[in-house]
């Protein structure tokens, strides 16, 4: 869901580049490429987590920490609704990443490539 939200934000950023006045073309392009790149990367993490690769838990956890780092100042500046929307999903994902079922699924034996 987070990857989908990033993808939607990236597409919206590209569309707004052509439909709204921009102050800096370079910044608008950078933001659009960054959002779309993060969406692709997070989609890869989600797909490989579904397949059970163990490296995806650390990638997902780092992303959740970044989301908490964005949500905290939002909450502290008084924007409670947006802060909670940004904070609650990462806390839930970070919690579930370390539940025994998820850890067992990502560390299961019997796969052909045990390194990944």
C-alpha cells in the first residue's frame, strides 16, 4: 500500500509539472524521479517479502524508520491527523516484521537459494 501511495504521488508530481506553474524545473524533475524510484524499490521489497526472502525485512524496517522520522515533526508541529496517518502504519508494519510467523516465513528452510 505504501508503494502504491508513492507511485500515485509520483504520477501526480509528473502531471502537476505540466499543469501547474513550477518554481524550479530541476527540483520538480528530481522529486518526480525520486518518488517513482522509491515506489519501484518499495514494490520490489513487497514482492520479494511475499516470496519469503530474508533481506526484505531489513529493507522494510529501514523504510518504516524513515516514515517515523517524517511523521514525528508533523505531529510536533500540531498537524495531528496527518501525523497519525504517517505514523500508525509504519509502527504496525515494524511490529509485524518481528512477529514469530513473519520471521519464520522469511527464514524458512528448504528453499533452493538459502543465501537470499
